[in-house]
C-alpha cells in the first residue's frame, strides 16, 4: 500500500491532494486505517485506488464519505511482438502523421483542449467538473513540455491537425500519458490515430514496451487499445474523498 502527496493537483482542487493505492496484499483493516489517517488531516482531496473484487472495502470507504468515480484499466503493449491490424484500422493508421509540437505552437495546443477530455474522472466528478479537468491537463502539459523524455506531438490526417498525444519515455519503456481528438473531429473516424500515432512514436524512439491507463468510462478507447494489441494487465476501482 502506498500513500503519496500529489502536490501538482493542489492548485486545481483547492485542497491538499493525495493518492492512496491499495494492493491485493493489503488487508481491508490496514487500508481503512490508512484512509482514516488521511481524513483526520481535514481539507484533503484523496483519490483511492482499490483492486477489483474488494467490494467490502469499497462499501466501507463509502461509509467514510468516499465516492466511486471509475474503474481504471492498466494496459501493456509489447512492441517487440508482431501484431497484424485489421484492414480498416491499418487504412486509418496509414493516413496519420505526427509532428512534434513546437514552442511557438504550444499555446495553440492548450487552446484546443477544451472538450477533449469528457470521460475522465475529474471531468465527470460533480464536485469538480470540466473546468477543473481542463485546467489540470493544461497545467500537466505545461509542466512537462520541453522536459527530458516528454514527447508532445500533433496528430494530423488529410492535411488537418485532428488531435495530439503526450508520451513519456524512460529508457526503453514508454508511458502513453495523455491523448485525444479535438472536439470537432470526434466521431469522424480518426479515433484509431490516437493509438497508432503514439505506437509509431514509441517505436521510432526505440521503446520495447508501452504502458497506459484507460478509464472504463471510455469503452471506445478501451476497445481500440485492445484492437491494436494492448493486453489488460490490471484494473482498479477509483474513489475519492473531498474533506470539508
């Protein structure tokens, strides 16, 4: 079990923010005791990640004021294995192009993020909502832009910039941290480019593996990742408590 401060979220939530990650090896009692310590500190936003099937713990945390937000899947892709795409996915992927976001273009990217993230847990949380979600992702990208290992790129097709992705590289592993289509291109058939573009980038960087996390609030994204060869590694219930 780990408890960490997520200080980067403090300005967005208006609280001290923390994340409690429970493992299968942790007892319900130990997890509840750790949650009590967090809640006793007062005005705190605490996200709790709970392994699947731990329904007793979920209900016990609900009694303490935690609220369920999503089931989050962790997916892994082994880039050293051959994987043959279905023809329609391959035809869409072949239309895509990637281009690193320049420092001059970065403000343009930030201005186009409104409406991109409509299924994440912050956006859907009645206590926070789309404005907080948008601020959070703009701040995250601004903090990582230009840093070692951070690759932020436009996704283009048919002469248009239709989306973007943010990939973190660490040695031969990559974390597909954030990606999406711009609102005007949702439902346009470009969604497979979100996956194919960051896979192509990771391969060019010499990565052997990609890790990503997908909310099951977004079933289209989950299905697409699996169609591109990703394997489900684990899943957690995600809850949160906002202190008074």
